[in-house]
């Protein structure tokens, strides 16, 4: 970290602790020690991404059987910076009707909230069936579809293809965990990788709509 004043927030639990061999993996998107279906593996990855974007770091101190302490260090803001940040609302110049197709409820809710804060109208679906239902029931066409690539059952590319059969002018943004190129030869639209900030999501929407 650069020299300067920082604020530390620490949270300690009395659980089983973290094994040394997985300590370096806990901040990776979709890594989880829970059984399949019991956790998304996005919680710590999201925290890590938000803190890094704010110029801070997250550390963990843990021993097996002795619980864990997570510490967040963030650059200390001046009073003027606090007031400015609190009054600034990121609103997109162009507002769209967006269909968000995401099966993980935590990600779905968080992404929908960001989109609404940006000024867009959002309808959410967990799978292809729900997405097609929204398309059929909507009196006003959707302008953008944001689809998770890793949907269970039907791949995100297939979901988009089926939606475009009914609404060919839909503009598309894929979202996915991990890292990789924005443009991929095997995909018909760009990819935004999780976790992402409101600013990155807004920029990605501008990219597919201009």
C-alpha cells in the first residue's frame, strides 16, 4: 500500500478456521468449501474487488480450529471527499429496458440494484423459460439482455440465441466469473467479468449500445 492514512475494519469469528492450503484461493470467484448448491463462492471475491477498486486491501489471519480475522484497510478520506462521494449518484445518460438473466439470486439482486441505480428499467430471469416468458409478456420491447454465460441447463449463448429469434434487435452483454478477454472468438457479444463495479457495468452497457 502507498504511504498515507488508512482506516482498518476487522471482523473475527470463532469458527473452524481456514486451512493453509486454501488460504490463497478464498478470494477467487466461485471458490467455496460448501457443498454444491449451498454457496456461490462470490462473497469474498466481491468484497475483494470492491475494496481493491477503492484503493484498499483485504487480509486474513487464521489458524485451523482457531477462527479467522478478516481486515479491510481503506484510504482515509477527507471530509470534503466524503461529502462529494455521498452526493454523487452514477446515472447513465441513456436509459434502457434491460432483461437480466442470472440464476444466482445474490448476483441477480446485486446486479439489478446497480442497473436501477444507473437509471435503467430491469426485469430479472433465472433461466431461459423465465426470460422467454418476460419477452412474451412485455408490451414494450427490451433493448438489452445481460446474460450469465454459466447458466445451468442452457448455456448463456443459447439463451441469447433463443431470445434473439423473437427479438432480433436485442443488444447483448455476457457476464461471467473469473478473468479473460472482453471479446472472444466463440461469443457473439463482449463479456464483463465478475465481480464488477457500477462504473464497469455502465461502461460495458455503453459499449454494446453504441
